[in-house]
């Protein structure tokens, strides 16, 4: 794995096509209250680009251009969280979304273990360390452990997606998965407007 850390934005000469894996690190779980600190991107080529944002005023134009590109598929794990943060912070719409957590829940209904760590272990036979998950991502200088953790969160998403796609097709659930992915842009709008799990409009 190769880690490339960028301050405030991606370089102008970077090109991303077809699909990218994306993850975020934040100061908390509330996009309206908490700061977005880091955005991780990988093309699935074992290279992880980390964009470090030091201020709520940072507006990374190259990163935003990629996020807004409808031709590029964006692979997330638990897209609902990351998409809500990115939409709120940058005031953009994000489309062509794939969520490995949703794909896992639809295809691996024999288990309730759908975390990224669980998928890496069962599907790829890879053990990952999540000890840096709850750490201070707002620091001006991130530790080597934090950088490795952040990069690892996008390192395997392409491979996981490939295997989950096979399972979805095998179980005849690829169409409903696609519909769920398309609904994420609306679900995140509902979340940001206050209709979250505590006020679910789909409940009786």
C-alpha cells in the first residue's frame, strides 16, 4: 500500500476514471455540528490519496469535481454517513453511489456482521486494525497509525465490491441493491432535514 497525503486538495494532475473508493474521517457523527477532517480516495490500484482539511472553510475544488462527476462510480462502506457529510460540507449532490454495507446486508443475510472489518476478514481473508477509528482527526499532524488506518479503509473496497456483486447476482438481489444505492441520495437528504432513524417516515 502506498499512501499519499495532500493538504487541502488533490493535485491538479490526478485523474480518476470509472470508479473510486471513498471514505471520510470526521470530528463526530453529526454533519451539521462536526468538522470533516480527511477524505480518502483510491482507484483500487493499492495507492491511497488522503486529502487533509484543516478548516471548515477549506473547499477542495479538484476533490469536489470528482465527487460531482456522475460518470465515476463512488464506492463507500456505509455510504449514508459519508455522503451526508460530503453533501452538507460542500453543498453538492453525489450520484452513482455503491455501498458495500448495503450490498453485504442484501447478499450475506446469513449473518449480522456487516462491518468493513468483517468483510475484509470473511471475503478477502485480511485482518485489519481499527484501533485508530476513534481518535482526534482534527490534529494538524496525523500519526502514522492514523494515516495507515485511514488509507486501509479504502484499500480493499474495490475487491470487496467485486465479490459482493457476485453474491448479489447469485441471490437475485442485484436489482434491489441498485435501487437502494440510488435511494441513498434521497435518504441523506432526509437525514440532513431531520428525518433520521428517530423520526423514520417509513414507520407505521
